[in-house]
């Protein structure tokens, strides 16, 4: 008979290692991080952070460069889809799949110029605008709507909305299901978005404070299987409801550096415009007639004289000139500014070279390392935008194109809704990375292709091209080149000029 073992009950014991991080001693004794204890405080802090970030992007060159660098490299001229139909899983032939892909891409190209509700933006422009909003304010807010315009073949359109419209109505502030303008279910998933739609005032200023539910648009998060709104942000913590700007972690760096540069420039302008100060000692004669007088706000008089550049001035008795000099900027200011810029760039997820557009002190290896590190951030935003915005929009366009008869499924293929995910698969291609050293980069690509470590689709996508598009162009070019090669070459009419005698 085997005896059964019983669990041993052990009393809790203290750890053997003391952690300074959780103690009240040393340099961390007064380190008590502030917490926003209420949802209202969190909303106020978010709004203030978004306003500050928007102001920095509009007025500070470093913040503007950081946001633009990410948006231009991640999206740039736009992300373009390439339909990918899995013929085997759909039970159709490769030729039928290729024809279906061409029809799908043709319908997409018809829609993209009409993607915007106001008709002024292409869908690629909406991608760029949405990513700028995500970086600047931490959120992208676009609404898919249906326009009943007889001139449109696809009625779907995208309306861009400022995230600041998303807020809680005053008369619903006590509703626990509404957090910062987002009404959620018991699992925290969005159900309703409350968008402020105040009446325009005579002053043309849109005041969105103190509005009640009657002055809001109630936008459902989903309508059946389709999104009713695209409210997108990068989640950085659990149970997050609203986004934060990419500049938030390093906002003090951008702001203080901007102030420091402004002060240095003002100091340089001031000292260059006031080169000499004349001190008058007791018993000095009266001011000459050419000295001008001005009074400040306190009524005190100040005297000055304008001098031409390069002029030699001779002073009067009992007058002593003092040349105004300043020790600014200090010899370490450039190095200090670069250090702050490096820290600010790191807080935004990019490198100093990309933020400052400064590759003057790099070689091939260091420049490529800086770009590779930055491209990790660019590709992250690109993949995020494709996953949460571009691909759902693509699916809605293809669905409507099928419903309106623009796309016909091959014979024997399953119904669209039974295999909607298979019909709407796509590969998204963004702007090319560019090359630091084209010879080395192309040689590496060729080696990878020869050793079957990469596909031609991947290699061409890195250059911003589509495989089918390139193959069609090459097929046409090869045919034309073959036709020209069969024609006899025309004799040259060039005649060498006669040599002159010495």
C-alpha cells in the first residue's frame, strides 16, 4: 500500500533581497508618482497633452520633424494593396484567381480617387492624414459613410473627424458606461462613440464644452460585421480608452529645447543690434543733438544713436564706450543641443540622424544602422495602419463592388460571405526604403534570391513595386526589345573630322 503525500503548509517568509525601488529610503524616498484618481482628471490631462503636442508640431521644428519623419517613411505616397486570392482554398483554377484579382484591383482603383466625403483627398492622402493625427494627437478618427451620389459606382466614403469631438455629453457624465466619449459594454469593448456637433456660432468659434446629448452624434462602433467608426490608437496599457501623442514622453525635452534655441537667437539678435553702450561720467557735457530720446512704459527716458556699418565714431569728453558682449551661446551649446535632440528622438522611437536630417558624421555602417533602427519604428506603424485601417476599408470596398456586380466570382467558387476573408486577402506595399549604398544593397538582394532566402514579391515590395505590375512591364519591354533586335541596324552617318596639320 502506497502512502499518499500531504501538501506541506509553509508560513510566508520575507524575501532575502531588499529592493530600493519599493522602499522609502535613499534618493527614492520622496519619489511618489502622481496618479489621476478620477476619469475626469485623466480626460483633462489627455486633452492638455493633445493640445500641447499639436502646438509643438505646428510651431517647433524638432517636433514637426519627428512626426513627419514617421509619417513620410511609414506611409509617404500611400500604401497600395495587391489582391492575393488563394485558388487552392477556394477550389478554383490559378487563371480564374488571377482574373478575379485583376477585377478586384480594378474596382479598388475606381474607388480610391473618390474615397473622401468632401472629394478633395485620395485614399492614400487619407492614410497619411490619419497617421499624422495618430502621431500628433494620439488618435485616428474616421467615419465610413454611404453617399447616395448617382455618379459614384461605390457609395462608400471616408469622413475625417477631429478626435477632440469625441467627448462625454454633460447630461450623461454620470453614466458609468461612458468613458471620455466612448460608451462600452461589460467587457470594455466600444459600442457607441459620442461626437460633439454644436451649432456654428457667429464668431466662427466652435465651443464644445457644456453640450448635452441632443448636440451629439451617436455613432455605433459596429454595424453588423462592418465598422461604424475607425477610432484607432496605439495601446500602451491595459484597459486604455483613448490614445496619447507620440511626443508625450519627451514633451518637456522638445519644449525646453525650443525655448533654449529661441533665447539664444534673441540674445544674438540683441547683442548684434546694440554693439556699444556709452557710459557718461559725472560732469560730462550734455547729449549731442543727434542723440534720440525714447520713453519706456514707466516714463523713463532712454537715448540712442544709429550708426552706419563700418563708421568710426569719436566720443566726447567724460564718455566711455562699453562694448556689449555675451558668452552665449556657450562652447558646449551645440553638443548639449545634440544630446537633447538624441533623447527627444529616442522618446519618439526614431534616431537622431532621422530627426535632425543630419548624416554628416556617419559612414556607411553607422548610417545604415541608424536607418535600420528607424525603419523598425516605421514598419511597426505601417503594419499597424494596414491591420486596423487599410485592410478593413479594402474589405468594405470589395464587398460593395461584389454586391453591385462590379466583381463576378468564378464558376464553382463559394459564396462571397462564406469565404469573405479569402476573397479580401491583400498584400500591402509601401514606399521604398531607399539605399545607402545601392551596389551593396542590390548585391545582397540578388544573393538572397539566388539562395531562395527571399521571394521576388518581397524584393520588389522593398522597392515599392508590385510583382504582377513589374512582370507585365517586363513582358511588354522584352517583346519590344525582341522586335527591335530583329531589325537591321542602320549605318552610321557620323564622319570623323579631318586632323589639322601641326
